[in-house]
């Protein structure tokens, strides 16, 4: 009985939600098939606006379509508000705006990457899209950029074979940074 109801709910889900679930399932399967992290350090690759980032899978939870976001008064503009993700209230953060740049335009804010339970923070980032796993061994490390105190959560930069550059985004450093923890105006 429960399986039939679940199947009916899956049928009724909008196509974008279904594609996200299929992507998440395929990603989980690839992770299960991947050897240990010491042998093959894989990272989740995401795009936020025009920027590309690599995230440690240990800190990434799930990726969902952008739900309705309720603004929260007396918070900084980069804190977009609260969203209900499967019954869990999640604070939605605009990373470019947090870093002092222009807010992510609505047409580029397609998904929310909800932080994993390892971070112990009910929050997520607006992202444009996730585009798979990257093995650090397959990327060319670029010269380390000088640490920027405005973005202490950004680490090493890597180039893909096509020349596109990805920066490591350390979610653990992000959620403990003074900028992130000071959401009030």
C-alpha cells in the first residue's frame, strides 16, 4: 500500500523534482562505486552564477529545487530567508552576496544545496546547478591564490582539461566564519 502511494506521489512530482531525484540517486550510486577517499578524492562540482566550485561530499547534504523562501526581518541581504525542505527549516544563503558581490539573480538561483548533518547547521546555498563529481587527481592544481580575508572559505583552485577553473569551497570554514555567523543587521 505504501509503495503504491509513494509511486503515485512520484508520478505527480513535477519533472524538475524527478530529474533532481534521479541525479541524486545516480550521484549516490557513483559514490558507492568510488574507492576510498584516500585513493580518489572526489568532490561535488557546482556552479553559482558564473563561478565554479568543488565541495567536499562529507559536508553536502542534498540538492533541491528552490522552494518558497520566507524573508526574515532584520537580517543581512545575503541571508535570503527560511525555506521548508522536507519538513526541515533551512536558512538560504546567497554566497556571492555574502562575499560582497551582487546578489545571485533569480534566474541563476535554480537549486539549493542543503548542508549535510556533519556541519550541524540548518542552512543551504543557492546554486545554479550541480554538474557532477570531479576527481582531484584528474584536475590540474593552479598556483594557490593569496588568501582573501573576505572569503576565508575559498581554498585551492583547479583547472579542468577544457580550461575551466574550479575553486575549493570549504563549507566547514564557511559556516564558522564571522561573516556567516553574523546574519543580523
